[in-house]
């Protein structure tokens, strides 16, 4: 009866053993690979949310700057009228 290995008369070779070890390591790392994909997806979602929040803050600060400039303009006009 012939063995399962790839050597002469079905004997196990060094490459057969490496292939089996590689397969076992691949099975053990399968969960890690899936976890890495999930981590990448979560990172992308977090990045998108963070960019949205930063954009909202930037818009708010731009609006505040416009309001402050109007206030300073009014104050400047009032001081010019007092001096005249």
C-alpha cells in the first residue's frame, strides 16, 4: 500500500511536513486575518467620523470669525464717531 507522502513509495518528504505546518499556521492565523480586516474597517469608519467632526468645528469657527469681525467693525465705527 502506498503512503500519503510525495516521496518514493509515498514516504513523507521535508516539503510535505513544511506544507502541513504551513497549513496549520494558516488556520491558526485565520482569525487574526479576519480581525485585521475588521480593525481596518473600524479605522476607516472612525477616520470618516473624525473628519466630519473636524469639518463641523471648522465651519462653526469660520462663522464665529465672521461674527467677531462684524462686532469689531461696529465697535470701530462707534469709536470713530466718538472721536469726530
